[in-house]
C-alpha cells in the first residue's frame, strides 16, 4: 500500500463538452434494442443484462470498527440491511446459454439513510457489478460505437452468435495462456461459460466513497461457493442451463461474498476517467467492509421473479451522494439506465418502485 487515499473533490472528474450528444445517441441506440426485443418477445426487457439467471434475497452485514477511510456513506455504521440480488448476463436480448458472455450481479441494499443523489427515489443503495476487471470502453463515445454494433444484431442470428462464441472462447483461452486478456473478446462471447456463484464481481468503474474515491468488488468466501469457482456450465442443448444450475446449487448452499473496497491512492495510476485501466492492488489493496449473505432458497421462485426481475430497477445512480458514480462512462449511464427502465415500465404497464422491504 502506498500513500494516503485521495480525497474526493468535484475536480477529480473532467467532463467532456459533447457528453450530452453522446448520451442522446446512446439512448437512440438502446431504443433500437428495446423496441426490437419488445416486438419479438411481446414484453419489454432491459437494454443490457436482459436475461436473469437467479433472483435472490439476502442481507448485507457491515463490519464493526471499520477505519475512518472505509467507514463512509452506507458503511459509516455497522449493521445489517436486507438486500435484493439479481444475477444476469450482459446482452440486451435473451440468448441461449451456449453464447457465453460476462456475468453481472446487482444488489439493492434496503433502508440506507443519508443524502440522496439527484433523482434517486426511495432509501435503497444499489451496487451493480460484473465479473470482468475493467470496462470494455475507455469512454462513453467509444461505448456508443459498441452499442450501435450490438444493436444491429440484437435478437438476430442466434446460431451464428453461438458459433462465434465457441471460437472466441478459444481466443480467450489462448490469450490467458500467455498472460493476456481482451475485454472486447469477452464481451462478444469469448468469456468462459462460468458458474456465476463462484465468480468475483467488480464495480469496474470508480465511485465516490464518502470523503474518498474507490472501486469495489464481491469475492465469494463460502466453501461451497469457492468450490464452484472456475466451474464451466455445460450448456449444450440447454438454453437456460445457467438458471437451472444456479437453482439446484442455491437450493442447498448458503452463499457469502465479501464486499471489498479499493481506495484510490494515485490519480495518475488509478484514473477516474478511463475505466479500461485496472487499478494496481500493490498501490492499493482491496479491504473488506461487509459480507453479503444469501441463505439457501429457490433462486427462480415465481414471486421473487416478479418482484426482483420485473418490478425492480437497478441503477448505479440509485443511492447516496456519498457513493456518487464518477467518470464519463458512469455519467452516461445515469440517463440511459433511467431511459431503459422508463421504456420497460411504459410498455409492460408495470411502473418500477423502490422497495423498503425484501418481502414482496
């Protein structure tokens, strides 16, 4: 660990003059995905992470006696909060699981007190993570190019995508064998078809951490989960293989992830505006602040599917000002997340709401 943590100040962000135009174009590109999938399915789904593999209820237990630099925002005081969890894959269309893509895990921590972000209704704090270490694009404009490309093939050519995914998994393995990786290869279908319960999930982008700045991650620690790390889900002739496997696994195991925080200690080595840069753990190691506990349960219970998958919106901009998303990519995710959720609510006739209890 080197140096003191960088204190948050508004000038750590460097806004670009064309951000509003980029955001408008992102909304238009996402509209192509949203409208096409709604027409094909007769039901609106998310523009990203459309397919859920498990919906769960648990609790976030915040550690006692955290040092000042970690005891910030929602983690300022020890305690236990109910939580809703959604495990998903990142595509905007609902694909067969033979097409292997990055996994996501979103958490809605309930009844968190403090000053809210602008437009953040309710009292929940959302954390949105995936199992990659860095974001696929350096900035929102580059991400826009990726979204436009994905929009052209959304809900189309599923067989071609499955063949491509098999090829790209080979590319991923070849790169990994020589110590390299490619977020682009993984995002297009080259990521290993991993069991999501054994994965580590990262915020990828930086956030305000009260007086400081941080990234965060979730690391599985329950022995039954750790045993699943690196396990490949066999998806041949099983379009919903991941959902089926998670359901079997969660029926018998109590899951636990450590919630860990990596404080920014050097703005040059740990940039705010470029989420393609992995923050060096030698400069700033991850430190535990809480544990996410999820007892054994039916991970595809119809009532929970309705409550968590259909009626609940997860957004990095739902929460406390103390956990404000930082950087160009995160600023672009604010309006685009809400735009997607508003579309789903309107088309499905099911307005989303911010829950105060895990009980449906």
